[in-house]
């Protein structure tokens, strides 16, 4: 498992190369190019972080923290600011200690996201990982408007070695959830993961559908721990942030799965999402394999972003 994590970290470092070139080379040239810490110095840092898709609000918060620390510690050399900047970015991304509570309780996980972001794939990968950790997992194919989604999820269920509840294309998603909840209870399932539709262009329908699904879960399985994850495509940068805001209007989002971080120049969006929306990025995806989805670790992510080798523990 430790080896797998190391492999993932090195792939994350590789995947974030474009983002790193975007942000870090700019930051390094600021630290080496300025001889004094002045307004121009802070402005250059702001501009570089915003260009790296960290977002205006997040950037302001990071730079404000930097200004404060420089003042308190009477720092005079620009080069000394790098460590503080990195710590400040990490602080924007604290997950909180209960981020993965759903894994250890009888839970229902709703996964939402627009077509093409890797939603169904993420459901399959998550199911596989939970199964490997000894959990009894059941999938619900409630994205019934896209025939391919049902087929794709069935394929993932086979690959992950978990059971799936599905109906025909065009069925009522709430009916699928009803069947899945009944099955989860009778089979003593640990985690029921529901793949739901994410038609943001028709928010009213989506809102009604999610309300109906939530009513069924609340009525039929009131004891279940609830988790709602939205899947976002890391390559879309600020658009992913806008999408997350729209989903927040229709559902009580508890976490983000950020996919396609391999090769994007917009990896800084992971920092922005967490900081600006107050919703933790819980998983990141960097490829197609089942172990290419991993729990998000702020320290690892920022270390990968700045290509900092982790210090060996004593």
C-alpha cells in the first residue's frame, strides 16, 4: 500500500508539471529576482497565483497571510518567503478530521457531476478501493438518461467485484435508488454508492430529481450516514469552480472528487475550490486505473506542486 502511495505521488508530481511550470517557475523567479519585499513583490506573487488558477479570493488570502507573517517575523529577504508561502497554501486546504467518516459507517454516497468529467469512472474506482479495504459495497446506476452510463457502471462493478442495482435506460432514477436502498439494507451493505445524473443545463429538473432521491433515502434509510460528492474536471480550471457553485445550489455537497489532474496546467484549482467554497477536495484522479483515484492530501499535493521531496521520517 505504501508503495502504491509513493507511485501515486510520483505520478501526481508528473501530472502537475504544467501547473508547476505555470506557478512555480514564476514564483521562483520572483524570489530570486527581487532584492526587497515591497508592494511590487506582493503584486507579482498575486499575479502568478491567479494565473495558476488559484482564484482571486484564495490568492488574496494567501498573500495577506504572507504579508502578516513577514511583518510579525521581521523578514527582510524575499527568498525567505517561499517556505511561508507554501505553508500558507497548505493552510487553505485543511480537510478537517471527519472527511472520510462515511467509510466507517453504514452510508449512502450520492455522486453527481456533468457528463464527461469522469463521474461514472470515479464511482467505479471508489467502489473498488472500498471493496479492497474490506467493505461490502453496492452500486446504484441512477444516471438513467444516458444508456452508456449504465453499461459503463456495470463494467466497473464487474471490475471492482461489487454488486450493482440498475434498471432500463430512461427509468425513474428515484425508483432505482428505492431498489438500491432496499437491497443495501437486506444485504447488510456498508456503503451504497449512487451514480446520479448531472444535467446542469436543466437545473430545475435536476433539483427535483435530487429532492426526490433524498426523500426516498431519508424515508427508507434514515440511519444511513450521508455523503454527497461532486465530480469536477481539473482541466477546466475556474469553470470547475463555477460548476461546483451551481451544484451547491441543488445539493448539500460534502466533498469534491477532482479528476484529470494529469497533464493539466490548471491544478491550482484544487486550492481555490477548498478555500473559496469551504468544501474539501476529498479525492483526486490522475489516470484511468482503479488506483489512479486517491484520497486528497494537502501536504502531498502542495509538495507535488512545488516538487518538494518529502523529508524522511525518523
